[in-house]
C-alpha cells in the first residue's frame, strides 16, 4: 500500500472568535489509521479504532511436543498459546496524520499560546508507546487503564502531525487469557484553554440520603486572577434543570492545581437509580473567567442512590435488599476480539438482563468506560476490578508492579467513581500466595498500601479482593487467609460452602461469591443463605477466547451462552431461579463433560441441545428446567408422565427424565403451578433445510463509523423451523458505506477465522457483524450458499 495516499485528518479547532474564550473540545481520532506489523509500515492498510490486530491473525495449533505447564496451577496452560487464544504474540503499529489549520482572525501564535492540547488514549493493549512527530512522548505499561499526554509544546499548527503508536501483546505468560492487541479503545484529541481548565477526570460527585448532591472538581488556574468561580447546573433524567449553584475558591501562589467544592445541593423528590429504574441525572460544570465568560466546561451523568453492606443482610440498594445475580467474564467480545465496540457491549447487557442478570464483575481488569456507562444506563450493578495477580508477570509484564500500581489506581478510581452502577472496588483476583509465607504477608501488605489510595479518591464504596483458595493452609483448610481479615467484603471464588462457618467465627464478615461454577449452577445459589449474602457471579457464563482446556477449542467453552451469544439450554436453568418469569425448557443431554478440573474446581458442563432430529429407536436423557411446581412431558400429544419439582438444592428447578424414546414429531414440556399451566416449551423434528433467514438486531443503525449491525443467519425448513444439523458454507457481500468486521457461528472448536467474509452454519446458525461507515448510506448485505437462494438484506444508516 502507498502510505503517502493517506491524507491528514484536518480538525477545525476554532469555534469562536476568541479561541482562548472557548471551552474544551473533544475530537475523536478513531477513524483512518494506518496499521502494519512493523515500524516501517510495510504492507500497511487502513483500519479504524477500536481495533484488535490479534483477532485477524491465523490460529496457531500446538506442536506435537507441546505440553502444559503444571508448575503454576492457576495459569491453565495446556500448551504454549492455549491461554492466549492460540494467537501468536507480537507488536502492531498504528500511524495517523492530524492537522489543525489556522482559523479566521486567529494567528498560529494565538493557538500556541492560548490553547492546551492533549492526546487521550482509553487503552492500548497490552502495553503501548506513543510518538508525536518522531519524539517518544509516553505510553502505558498496563493497557487496561487510560492515560493522556500533553502535546501542546510539540504540536505543529497548520502542518501535519504524525502520531505513531506501538501496541505489544508481550509474551505468552504475561496474561492468563486472550487479551487481544492494539488500539482497542477510543483515541481523542482534547483542547482546553491554557490558563484555566479542569484536570483529567475532574469531577467527584457524591450523594447523601438519596436527595443531597455534593460536587468537587479538580482544576488549574494560571490566570492573574487567583479567585476561581465554578458554575454548576444539574439536570434531571428528563433534561429539566433542577438546581444550580456557584462555587468560589481563592488561590494559593504555590499551588496551581486545586479542588473546588460546590455547596451541597438538595434535589427534592429525587428519581432514584436502581436496577429496574436506572434514572440518570446530568451535571454540567463551568469554570468562569473574571468577566463571566466560560473558560472550560465538563459534564457527567450520575445517579442518586445509596448502597449498604452488612453481615445480616448482604447488600441494600436504596434501603432495599438486593441480591447480585451476575456473571464474571473477560473483557473480549467474541468474534470481535478485544475491540471495545459500544453496540456489542450493549447487545450483551440486553441479552443478559433477559435471563435475570443484574450484575457483572469486570474480571480481572477495568473494562472500557463505554461499558460502565452502559451499565449505568441499563441498571447493571458492577464490581469494578483492577488486576489479576499483583505481580509484574500478570500486570503488563514490562515494568515491576510496584512501579505503576499507584498511577493505575488513581486513573481507575477517578474514571469510574461517579457511575452509580459501580458498587464495589476489587483490587485483585486469586493472589495464591505461597502458604509458607508468614501470614500471607505479601497480599496483606499490598492491600494495605492500595486501600488508602482508593479511599483518597473515593470513600463511598467497599473494597475487596477475590480470593481463591480462601483458606490459609491447603492441608488444614482451617481459617480464612489473612487477607480476608482485612478486606471490607469477603469475596470467595467458588468456596461458598465456607460462608456459614466463617460467619459464625467472624460475625462481622459479609460474603460475596465472586466466582461461581456453571458446573454447580443451581446448588451454588440455593445452598447460600440468600437473606445474608451479597450474591454471586457465574464464571465464564459466556464462552470466550483464551483459557482453552485444549486444542481444537479456541477458548473457554463451559459457559451457558456460546461465543456467538446463542443461549445454551442451561441458560434457561439459570433464568428459572434468577427471574420470576414462569418458564419451562427442555434440554437434551448429548454428552457429559463434567470431569474438567481447573485449579481444584469442576468446570465442565454437560453438552446439551434442543435437537429432536434423531435416529429412530434411540432413547435420550433430558432435563426440564422450570420454576413451576411440576412438569408434564408429552410426546406427540401423549403424556409420558408428570414429575414434581424438588426442594433439594441439588435438584431444584431441574427435573431429570431418563430413557425417553425418540419418536419423530413434537416433544413438549408443560409446567404447572398450583395445578394451573404456567409455561410450555416444545422441540420438534424438522424437515430438510430449504432456505436461509437473516435476522438483524439494530433498527437504529448510526453512521458514526463505529455502530454495529449483528445479522444472524439461520437455515429453516419448509415450515420456518430452524434445522439444527444444517452446516452449509455461507458467503457474505456488502454494498454501501459499511463493512464486515467479524463472522462467527458459536463453534469454539472451529478453525475458521473471524475476520473474513464466509462462515459455515453450526447448529443451523451463523452471524455476520457489520460496521457502519461515517456517512449516511443505503447498505445491502447479500448472503449466498450453493444450496440456498441468495438472501438480501437492505439497511440504511442514519
């Protein structure tokens, strides 16, 4: 590719006649980067951010002599690249030219002397470096947290400015999961006045008694006037101004960066934020010059709510008991890899809410800021986690952990502290320190160093660490580890069975099952004292790349949703007790896979299906998942009997039916409560697949260069029923201002790549994901196959 043909992005920086009287502007730099695998940009091609260069790479199968590394029981290394998604490690290089032209009636010298320019990176995976005009200006040693670089002195006004970014995945052992690689989150250019401006993540918004709001802001004043004035406006969820206030602060000649505190504001009859009604207020803060003109302005959404924790009730939200019904997954988004698309995140949140989920633990690193904002919007309760293990190996791998944790904590807390969805901070996961060390001192000491820094920037939330094993000594299995004596919340991965005993010995403890096994799904919910515990997060509820139990699986396959977001039958078991929706669902047991062990935990799941296309004369075992009192099973209208739902934790809500004879036709489950039918579910024998159906998911597709359209393709018979054994190859073609960014079908063992234009059906289904361009456009998607008539979908981006 001829890289000279890439033109510079020209930004119209001046929006007012007086540049230095203009508040900040934020310009997205997401679109139009050159990408190559080397610093010379050989064979470069154009990409848009968010971007994951690893997902485009070929799979690397393990060689015949590769063996697992059993010296680290927590690493889950079955072969060299099994943890990292069977993608090779290495660097990716990004380049972009940006120009800010001279504005009318404003000279270049005015721009230089009166504006402040910042490059903002929300994350570079896994470690990153940045150059501007050939000068190395900064980077990140832990790519999950963002950073900004002041480029005011190096910027060339009215000329091209070359930005180069190197992203490196580090070595195979520097992460226990698939991280992806590259500019996987937003990049922006920010300009502010040079003499009076808000600092990075400046606002600290707290609420009291569900009606009072306190707002503090960090700012810098370099004007001659040492008194600073801040105007504060608060708008309700409907956009109406509900209160305004003015704050003043005098300056200190030795300190230019200060914090200004607005007087406490009361919001009568406040609309409270909760999981069912996530009401969001908006605050707009302005710094004013002495003549009353606005120097700088920032805004933030927040929610008015209270959270309480206690050993007798677990968690209360706005004074009402709430249970965390959640899951814990890595940050990646299936076929999209690590690229943090807001629409892909939103699709997951919408799906999980349908199945009763109200909580996500960000395992084991901060997710994108867009993710947190969407949790605010949808009423998802977040346990916000910063790290996996507190070592150089597991926190970037480039510099010692102790060299960057304080900076990471500061950025992380200040970024997310105003989000009502964030209800707890978690500093780490499964530290697994050597039990021979006295009192596991490393974990306690590090926690005691980090906790005051957390409280410096937010004192409104509890702080924890997810622990596994929870005990001090592997052999005696007696007392909890010493770290559990120091954390605000006792977060145990999997070891919920110790909650009662630890609670009796230490009555001040409050328990959270920070990871729960899908293998023990059901018992690990029902066996807890739900009146006292905070709740749980199911580990790996959605299949993901990396942490493979062995090739050809490209990742974790023990979830209850596949990697293409199709619910497996067991997802309905989860729904049966996480929601009050009357339901029943049939799950055919195809194979038992419950003997997979990771770190002392049974992680395997039975392989289940809803496939009623079988060989004549065979018999099957199956579950009916229900929250009814009893279930009746009917085969072609003939009753096969009724079974009552059990009250035993091991069997509750899942009724086992053995040796059910296969007969072509319809198998139906009917659930009863108090003798009345409350739900039905049927599976049927289908005919031959005769056509394809394409089902899009986005009716409001935006032409912003980033919005996604997920289109699911299914093969159906003459009666429109999905044919589960269809496996035809599909080809995709797009016309208009949009492009294919990923294809998938849910089969985590498939050797097909995700960034291409074709995919086989798996269980009768596949998905193609389109990314909108930046211009409103008519878009056509054609799906072809040798066996079916071409399907044409017509869209319009807005």
